[in-house]
């Protein structure tokens, strides 16, 4: 979990929309896709590491992973979300 003050200042690196923490349902769905080898980031690279946490963009279209407690806020590392998958 991120510090609430930090979460208030973090924004999407692409369009500066606000971010919120992903819920366990979203992370579970994405991790099932990781295990099946079917999840790709925006750069087209297969996501191979299980997601421990993530930040969902305000429009529910992208999740940025949090690895070892550090948000990875790089556009290419964002994971596109399908409708109905988001928090």
C-alpha cells in the first residue's frame, strides 16, 4: 500500500490523470493472465512477473505496476485494461 499523500500527487505519465490503487479483484484477473502467458504491457512485451500491486488510471484504461513497493510510472510499462476488468 502506498502512502496516501504520495498517492495524491502521483499521476499518469502519459496524460496526467489521477491514479488509484488497484483492488484485489483486478490484480487477481491480471495475475491469472500473467500465469497463462497472455498479458502484455503497452510496449507489447509479455508481463512475466506476478503483480503485487498496481495503480489504475482514472479512466480505467491502464494499470501501472508497483514492484517492490515502487510505482513503475513509465508509459510503455503500463498494462492496458479491458472494460470490466478495472477496480
